[in-house]
């Protein structure tokens, strides 16, 4: 296993999940991986969350320690010996800090873009009510908001929440057509299931077709994960 590149806290993960045809994702598949499916269905997820207390190579990221991210991703797997590595591939990642985007592009060739971002977390008597992530400027702002009730609960084995959340690896296609793999370690999260959701704004300013149209449709599910400390390892070329 490679060394750790980044540690942080990922918190208040708002996950909006959309079923798609596998033909939409096949052209984006990194070499050496297969599309992963849940009950013979394929998905993309729009995920908004907070990066907190970020350290790079063990050093505090100073003015870049706390920030928002919104990413669009899909799900793959790779078999290594008797192990199946369930993973994500990113289609687009949005952050508000140019140095964060630049470091991720340089180290992983991840599809980052820098845009203005802000968030609102609403709690009543210590109980989460909603999370709200906004990205874009005054003329193209989009909003991802999820609303929940009650306390979070542990993920159920075999649930949709487990399929979308328990992803210990990432894969990224490189400019020369090769693939890098990296490990992502975190505790198992608790979740608020069956969240109410809102997604609005000019999504076509940030996502190419067919994804802008997919995100404008009805999601298959929505939930919030509480998050945890994470460690993201350095990439390793696999093919």
C-alpha cells in the first residue's frame, strides 16, 4: 500500500443518487476496472460535503484546511487476487480553492474545477435538520440541499447506503490512457435515510450532457452520512 497523501475530516455528506444506463458510463471507465452495480442497476451520485482539518503529507494545509466539495461520481470494482475492490471514479469535482484543485490534478489527474462555494448546516436542539451546498457565482449558482428528521442510524448491510458509501478505493484515467489506483480509508458511517432533496440552478454550466439532464431528473435515492476522519493514499499506476 502506498503512503498517505492527505488526511482530513469528511462531514455532512449529502448524497443524491441517480440511476443511469451502463452505456452512459462505459466510455468513462478506467482501464482495468469494471462497472459496479446494485441489483443490476448503475448509478451516478452528486455528493456535497465538508473537508475539515485538512493535512497534506502530514502538514496542516493552513488557509486550505476547511472547505466545501461537490463531486459527481460513479461506481466501479477491480478484482485483485481474491479481493474485490469497490471504488469510485469522478466525473467532476468542484472546490472553492485553486491550490486544492491544482494539487489534485497534479497528483491524481482528477477532474477538478474551482468555483465559488458556500454551505449551511441547520440543526435544532442538536439534531440535524438540513444541509445545503451552493456552487457557482451570482449568475450560475446551483444548490444541493437535503432535509432529514430524527437521529442517524448505522448502515444496514446490503443497503443502498452501503453500496454508495463503502468505497475503499478510487481509480482515475490518466492522460496517456493508463489508470492509477489509490486507497481511501475511513470508518463506517451512520446515515439519515430517505432525505428530502432539492437540486436546482443551471447545472449545464458545470456538467456536460447527458449528466446535466440526468441530474435534472428524479433521483433514485437521497441520504446524508455523518462522515468521519479519512486518509487518502498516494496513487499507484496499475495498467
